[in-house]
C-alpha cells in the first residue's frame, strides 16, 4: 500500500491527575479536527483513555502533540494498520471515570506489571500461574489466552459480583490481562484490596502481547471497541473458538443483527451473513426496520 494512504488505529491511556478535563477535551477536539482524525477519547480527572483513527502521518503528528503535554510525555500507544473504517465520528468526552468501574479503588494498589516477554517466558517455563481474563463475556467468547480463566460478566462494572467465582485464586499467582491494559489497573487494585496477594498485570494487554508474540499463546481474535469489532492477533490461521449461529461452522466473526429492534451481537460466518441478510434468527430475518450498513458498537469503555 502507498505509505501516504496507510491508515492506523492507535489506542492509548494514562491514569494521571488532569487539572481541568474540559480544557483538555477542547484541545483534543481541536487537534483531532485539524488532523482529520476520528475516534473516541474519554477524559476525566483520573486521566485519559482513547483511540484515534486516520492517516498514519496524521496519527504520528497526534502522538507527538499528545506527548508534548507533560502529563502524557511517556504515554504508550498500541496500533494497527487497517483498511476498515474503524471509526466514523469523533467523540471527546469528559467523564468521571475514563473506564467505568463504579467502585472506588486506590490506583496506588494496582499490581506490578509483567511485560509480554516476561509472560511469554513464564508460559514457556510452564510456571504455575493462572491467567485471569478481566474482560466481558462477549469478548472472551471469540478469543483468549490458552487455558485462561474467564468470567461471564456483561460489563466491567460487574467484576465485584464475580469475586466469589475466583475465591480459589486468592493464594495463587495470578496474571490479569485485558485488551490494552487500562481495565487491569483498576481490576488488580480492586482484587488486591480484596485479599488477592500474588497478582501482576500484563503491560500493554493483549494488543502489545500480540505485537511481540503472535502465534504463541493467544487463541482466536481480539474484540475491539470500534467498527472493526475484532482484530487478528495471530498471523497464521488461528484456532476458532466459537461457531456460526446458522451453520455451526467454526467461526469467530461478530455481526450486529440488522434488525434494528434486535441489534444483538452474534457470531456469523461470511456465507451466512449474505444468506440470512445479517440477521440472528428467522424472526429477525423477516423484520422490516433494518440497519443501514454501519454497525453500532455495543458497550463502550
Ligand atoms: Zn454460517
Ligand atoms: Zn436479531
């Protein structure tokens, strides 16, 4: 591809006390407009959490500008080239939390980091650790680390309700992971405050691990909160963890049901997408109010 037309999705976060979130929001909006970037940026007194999408050269300029702010001079980016339109709009919003958890935690209690390399070596040695996935049920359905412990929560805010399910891990060595790392910082602080002692968190999350060690311990795809819905972590043909709701063929592609009043996210193969007009059931196939081509993303981090 011509390097002038390569488009990137770049995601980032930083927990850092922001003095005036509204001023930062206005600056972010202006900067993204200037560089013709789309995406979603959440800003709060606790920090920033965002993804931007646009021409690679403009994303690079954005990163440089963001790092000029001394609060974010060491912020890290996880990025993928994409041909898909990952975002169609630009949002920069001020929120109480940049990741919605609901429970107050002291981020000073966050667990120490383990780098992708350290995790890879730990797994290579077959050390006795438990990988704990702190993502939601619809995310773990299509991809996870091999042998990871998963939870069936619908929303990150529900983690406290699932504590009793992982009681048995209190004395074990745990490594938590999520997509890019932001949820783990709150999750591990919460777990430590609730008696889990030997926890660490994967630095940079699945995305960073996938950049460095594809085709190793990850199975399936990685759910992302933009119009791509899921991305590949592995380069080789990866094991598919689920199946098409119509033909039951092994599959890990999500579709938003095109019956607007249903809107369910369901797993569907390419063939059946066309055959059943992107509907999740016979009932939805007959529905007349249908989605225009753009999927709406279900949760929002
Ligand atoms: Zn199918
Ligand atoms: Zn449906």
